[in-house]
C-alpha cells in the first residue's frame, strides 16, 4: 500500500458507537464538506450511528502518528435483513495513501463475518471522488433518491381544495379503505399494509392522516416528527382519485400541521425516476435539497 499508509491503523466498531467516536466522525464530515462541498452526514447515515436499535458497524482508519481519524466506512442494516447500506469518506489530505483499498478489504471481511446477503452503496450526487473509487472496484449505478423540503406555513382559507377533508386515521372506520389504497397504489399485500399501519399508528411522533371526499377515504400520508422537522412517508392516493389535487392537499396540510406544531420544515424522500411524484411535490412548493445515488456490486 505504500510507506505512508503503514502508519494507518484500522479498527471496526459495532453500532451504536460511543460519543467520542461519533464526534470524530462528525469532525471528519465537516472537514470533508468544506473541501468537497458535500453533505456527507446523510450518505454516512450519521443520525443512525448512535441509535440503540441500529444494526451495523463502522470501519475507522486512524493516522497512528497523530491519532487522527482520516477515513471511515459506515454500514447500516436498515431493515434487519442482513442487507447493508454503506458509504465511505477519506480525509482529502490522505486520498493518495491507499486507504480506500484497506477499508474495502476490511469491509469485505466484516460482511463475511456477519453473514451479509446484500449491500448497497450510498453516494452523494456530487461525491465525484467516491464515485471514482467504487466504480474502480466494480460497483455499478442502480437508482437515485432525492430529499425534498418545504418550509412550514400557515394555511389560508383557500389552502385546501374545497371538498377535501383531512383528519387523523381511525382504525375502526378507515382500515379497509387504507388496505385498498395501498393495494391499488403500490400493490401491497393486506398483511404488509396492516404492519405499516400498526407501526405508524403506535410510534411516538407519527400521525397517519387521511383525505376524505364525500365521505370516502381517498388518500393518506404519515407525518413523523424528528427534531424540528416533519418527515412525510407513505403518501398514497387511490388511482380513481389521482390528478385531482388530493396529494397536493395532503402535503399542504402537513406544512400547516408543522407550522402549528412549531416545526421549521417538512421533508420527504422520493426516487428520482418517479416523475409523477416529482410533479406533485413541485405543485406543493417542495424543492430538492439533496440527492443520493445508490450502487450495487456488478463484478469486474
């Protein structure tokens, strides 16, 4: 690897990590951002590294002379199925030292030890160095996901389209309509919808909203509070009611809910190829703030 990298020590830490290590990773991310103009926190899944429920690990590379963190890989099993989403960051001053090769070698061994059955690489849209490295090692592009954001704001009297009534989900009266909406919109099985509704209905900070027209439940979304942000998930409108402003009304409602709740912004994630969804978010005044590109191993 070269004389310089002989002074690099590698270690693996399981999640959740301790406060000192987390601070070291934050410092490296901030330095990387000043040089590369990339918000590495998102690709590296920093918010998950100290959560007690997180499954995964970090591979850390230290300069033994200075005891400084100069490179890392974070790998998180987000859905508990032994499939890891991972990303890498190397100190810009150390990128010619061969640390990438050493980190990826340890990563391969860690996957074998943990019985990983799948991997997905997360790269920021403008992480040109990271893209060059992973493509060199045989990874190929799969898909992209973007984060859209809007400021919370108070609805005026004409904010919600006339005839659309939005309220919290009621299991006793709304369950069957929700099952049909998710089946017709996403092809979800009944059991999948029941699991989703149970989780979103019982998790602290989450609210399932339904849109009702003429007494019929025609759309839904879930808002989830994280800090001063309301995250939107599970947005769906029955095909018979699409292109009638239902989704836009739901998004405007959540912006008003966030405003009343004292939150600053509303955010959501969407696959960049979903043109219909992108059109809806634009109509509700959401702007793209971040894009993450995902790669899978394609061999060499």
